[in-house]
C-alpha cells in the first residue's frame, strides 16, 4: 500500500491526477517482486488528507497480521525483537518463528526499561524465550537482553544497528503511531533494516 498525504486545500482526486500514475507504478514494481516469489498480492495507492485514519481502516479491512516498513533486506540472520509487554507476545513469537530460516544466527529479545526497580522485564524475556523454543526455534540461537536506560527510544535504535531485521510489537491507539512513530521510523531511517510491526489482535 502506498499512501500519499494530500494538503488540506487539495482534492484527493486532483492529487491523483497530478501524480500521473507514478505512485502506482512504484507500488506495482514492488508488488511484482512478491508475485515472482509465488505470493498472492493486492496493491493499492491511496491519496488522503488523513494518513492515520487511512492506515487504521485499510489494515482492519484487510485483516493484516504484519505491517512492513520496507528497506533493503538481505539474509535475515540477526533478528532483534524489542518487547514492551506481553499483551502481543503470542503473535510476535508466531511471526518470529515463521521468519527464522537455516541461515539464522541469532534472535535477541530486548526489553529496555527506564526504571531500575522494573519487575516486568526479566519475566517477560523468559516467557518470550520459552515461547520461541516451544515454536521450534533452536534455543542456542536465542538471547535475551535487559537494559536500564532513561533514553528508551535511543537505546533501542542504537541496539538495532547491530541487526539486519527488526520485529516490533504494535500497541494502541493508532497504526500510524506504530508504523511512522518514533521507534519504527527511527530504526528504519538509521539502520536501513526492514522493520516488521505486529499489530495487536483486533477486538471483535
């Protein structure tokens, strides 16, 4: 999905006409690579005044399980999984287990806390590690890292520079915050790694 934010004074249909199909061509070029690998792909380009509402709506309508902030992706040998809480841990573990291949070198489960009295981090990492093992990931490739820092975003971003793939759980209130928010955006920009965002399960 390609989203082009349109200025408030511009009608979306006019912006689409002025684009002359360039955005659609870019998205189609990306989609073709997935089709070549045998994937079933639906692509679209949306011109909108409100990216936040558009991302939420399209993701819910498409029942998307994963959102990708794309970058160059080579071998996925070193995977970093920053964790904030266990509300989304099953979906994250499922995806990481599916993502791992014979080329895997390491999966690091990371929790960064700004409090030395944090009681959540160690049990969270232990639980996540066991879930990966239960799903078939070789435990010799799984590491856990608990870091105390008052600069949580900066610490995660710095750690991410040592990896080639990032998987991060999404939280409410908005998918826009998860996709273009501080952590995913900064990791994507500063590392050049693909960032996979796992939205929480939609409540019916």
